[in-house]
C-alpha cells in the first residue's frame, strides 16, 4: 500500500525518484508525486492523479533539478484520489511523504489552528505538526521525533526542509523503511526492489526508529534521540527479477517462471534418495518438534488459501497433528486460545500485511512459537517471527499472487514432512511427497507450456460471462477458492469458490446460462464424488470447464487434462491452469492485469 522513495547524492534526484516510483507502482497507483530541493535550496513539488506515467508527463513539461528529493505513489486511504491529496505534502518548511495511517489526525488538526489545510489527508496534518515543532533552533531530527511521539497509528515517513539542505529524516512504525547506502549517495525506499541496481547495502529501520540521512550515510536514533547502532544488511535479488523479461505483463512472467522459482524454494531442502525433507529455518529443537501437536496457519487472501491446501497435506503426513487455518483479519480480534504445544505458521508474500502482522503479535503475546512462511526478505513479519523459512519465490510484482502461492504451499508442505519424521509419519508417504516435490518444477513447466494456448482459447470463449463458480473437493477445494479469487481480482467477473459437496446446499440455486463453472477434479478415491453436481449444473444451463489429471470420461463443455506422474500434488499443477485462465480472461476483457482496480499489492493498513 503506497510506496516511498528518497534520494540524496550526486545524481539528478528527479530521475532516481521517478525510476524508484515506477518500481514501487505495484504497491499503489492512484496518484503520485515528488518534491525536490534545487541547488539554491528552493523546494519544488509536482503531483498528479493516475499512474507514474502521468507524473512523468508533468515533469517533462516542468523538470525539477537538484540532488535531494522524496517521492510517493499512493493508494488512497484518507481522502479521495485528487492531486491535492497526493503526496508529498507540504506545510511551512516541511515536505513529507507518508505510508500508514495517523489515527488521531482529527484531534491534532484541531490543535494546529495556524495552518490552512488544503487536503483531506492525515499526512498533511503530520507535516503541519512537524512544522509547528520546527522552530527556534530546533533541528529537523528533533522536530520529527517530538512530533512522532504524539502520533497514534502507523507510519513510514521521509521528510526534508529547505532549512537543512542535504538531509532527509526518515522514521518507521509499522510501515517499512529501508535506507540504501551507496558511494556518495543514500537512497530511501519502502521496498528493497527500488534499491536494486543502486546498492546492495541497506539499513532496515525497526519500529520506533528514526534516521538522519545524508549523501554520506545514515545515523539511526530512537524517538528519545538515543544514538543506536545499526548494522547494514545485504539486499537480495537483482534487477532482472523486477523486469518483465520479454513478457507483456509481470503476471504472465510470474506464472511462467514458477518452475524456476520453485527450484529455489526446494533447493537444499529435499532429498529424494532418502525420501526426506528438511528446512533449516524453523530453529526448533528435536523435543520441540516432537511436542508440537497443533499447527495454526495464519494468512490473508491467497496466503490463506495456500495455508488451507498445506493443512490437508500436513494432516495426511503427521498422524497426531491438529491443524487450524485462520483468516488474519478475523483471528486478530477473536478471543482465541491455543494449546501449549502449538506452533503458528505466519504466511505472507510481502511480509507486511497489517492483519497478518497483528496476528503474529497476538500469538506471540500468548507465548506460542511463531514461524514465518515469507517471501520478502527483511520484511517486518520475517523480522518479528521466532523462526521460519523464506519461500524464495523472488520479487512478485503483479498484484495477483501466483508464484508465491505455489512456493508457500511447498514450503509449508516441507515443514509438514519434517514434522512427520518426529511423529511417526508413514515413511513411504513422506518419501512419495518428497519424490513428487523433486519433479514438481519440471511438471509445472510441462503443464504450463502444454496448455497455455488451450487456456488462451478457453478465455476467448468464457470472457463474456458475468459469473463463475469454482468447485473442488478435498485438496482441490482450496484450489477452487484460489481460482475464484484470481479470476475476480483481475477480470472483475463475479466468481465464487465452493467445496463441490456444498453445491446442493445453496449455490446451485444461482446456476443459469450466465454462469460458467470450473471443476477441478482429481484422480483419487473421491473422483466419483468430485464429479457429483456436474450433471445438475449442466442441466441448468451452466457451462462447465473441467481441469483434471484423470483419464476417465467426464461430460463437460470443455476438458483440460494434464498428463503427469504427479498425484498428491496435482492440485498445485491444476492451479497453474487456473492462473492462466484468469490471466487470459482479464486480457480478453481489456483489463490492466498487473494493477487491477482498487487493489494494492501489499495491504499494510486495516
Ligand atoms: O503479502 P501477503 O501474502 O500477506 O498478502 C495477502 C493478500 O493480500 C494477497 O494474497 C492478496 O489476496 C492477493 N491480491 C491475491 O492475489
């Protein structure tokens, strides 16, 4: 949600800021802006509604010079999408960009009577508050620290003033802020991807910290202005990972590269010869592993569905395990109780999702061990969990999550496989899962390449429908939920996912010729039951697409069969077909697939 960049150094700040904002655009794309300080210490502000390309057009007509500046790409929370509400905000001597929410902004606004507020935002109030404290020889650092102590809410901010040229003050509480350390230049970003190609060395600010950045580096302080030691860390990834690499869209690239990213997820973690899986990150002793009898899996959206699928696998693998999969936005406010020997898996691609982070903190308060299943290295969740594992899917830029889903399921499955070893799990089953994992990347590659064109053709046929139902049973049920989410978020077709056994309990009432149904049917002991409902749907005019690994006859309008030695993990393979279907339908409908309306990649506010 929203992206921040900042720069102080030798280069033209405008170019670095706009380049950085383009990389962060996926985090929010309602409006954008930059503020720079020229060599005469005069500040310049440019903002525009729409994407970064709109801002670029504004800057082409009125370029800004100077070697220091801040920029922002916005996903509106307070106030509509207008140029006045776009960041940076300006009050007196202060220029400010902000991610997060200031909860007590109304109360503060009422106190700041000397200021005329132009926008409806909480951020402008914070700019005014800092300006009101920035008087009589007080430094920018001190004014920011004093102001932040009055704030209730969350923030990642970058601030400068023409009165202190060469300095940007940044701070964070609940919203990420990273300081990239270059040679004679310092960059600031809310997401490490904006720093790639500039530097590999970065300070990840912790909550409650503030830093004074100059071209020579950064000094970190607490809000009480105590100097803190800060150890630079290495940024992972490379510039290629955040480029489209010949694909029309990041989404298609991220779907098609799943074989490669999965290799990274699996690397060094499975041994098919021994039939074993091993994750290094959980940091649990043998006794702790043996004592675990309850796993709670927490996530939102796709991460939640990944958890649901993984829970089916874990229950098969670990005989005495109870699993519970919860939606973070609900769980955080429930009066939940967890058995003493529980472990919580905190699943998040971005590692910044506000609800998931809140759950992590609630669970920790109850003394339960937390393990992260996280993609973004150095993210807040990854830093706050007791242990865990990076899923190594690489930067996921498209708002719709695809490769992260596959990687999350596999990472959790490996945790289950490992747990099974300590709980008397069936060695043959563990070995079979391990064997399937070892060939999964190649099978994904084969599935995608074999069926890509078919999915494109099917999309042409089904893009005109208004409604869709995704159905599945057993491990295909979480896949049905995920398929419906993917379709609705990028095609804007109304889509619902259901357990096929539930069809007769309500949803069948909806079916008519405006609907199409996607049935994911697995070649397993529940095959006949999974086919149940198909005839009823067809009899009511619903059009049916079957995604299956079965060779049996099935009556349907369209059938896509995969031919693979993979059985247990077939839902993961079939899900990649759903990803392609959603992508091509969205293209067919002329939508912006990478940046769908009303959505942002990382939901860092409630
Ligand atoms: O970054 P996270 O994995 O915590 O994000 C969770 C959800 O916001 C995310 O999966 C969302 O549902 C995606 N847009 C789904 O494609």
